[in-house]
C-alpha cells in the first residue's frame, strides 16, 4: 500500500510534469504569436507606404531626414509632431500606433 509521503511525492511529480508540459506548449504558442505579429507589422508598414492618408507624414519625414543630412534648418520635425498629435486627437492611426491599441476610430465624444 502507498504511504502518505508516497502519495504526496506522486502528486508533486505529476504537478511538475504537467507544469513542464504546459510551459513547453506555451512557448510554442508564443513563437507562433511572434511570427503572426511580425506579419502584421510588415503589413502595417506596407499599407503605410501606399496609403494616401500618410502622404503628408511621409513628406515631412523625408524633409526631416534630408535636412539632417544637409545640415539645413528645417521645421519638419515640429510639423511632424504637430501632425501626429492632430491625427491622434482626431482618432487616426499613425505608423507608431499598433493594431492592438489603435486604428481609425471615431473620436471620443
């Protein structure tokens, strides 16, 4: 017959084995989720490149990088920050927002 300590030992062994198994399954889920989220980021960047609502934002970023390369004075950085703030207030997505916490939605009323 099994003793109390034997039963406790078996229960602990089963608990550890189950925990290890579930942890391994969770690692696989996280790997798959990472792959899917990377795909969404690539899609988001592609849509950002072709979507006309981002034309002004792209133009300002190009102007900012050109001014940094040439050393010319430019207010493109400030204008970009103002544009981003304005879009955020209106509820529009920017490239820095994610699919999870943002998107095009109606502003809060």
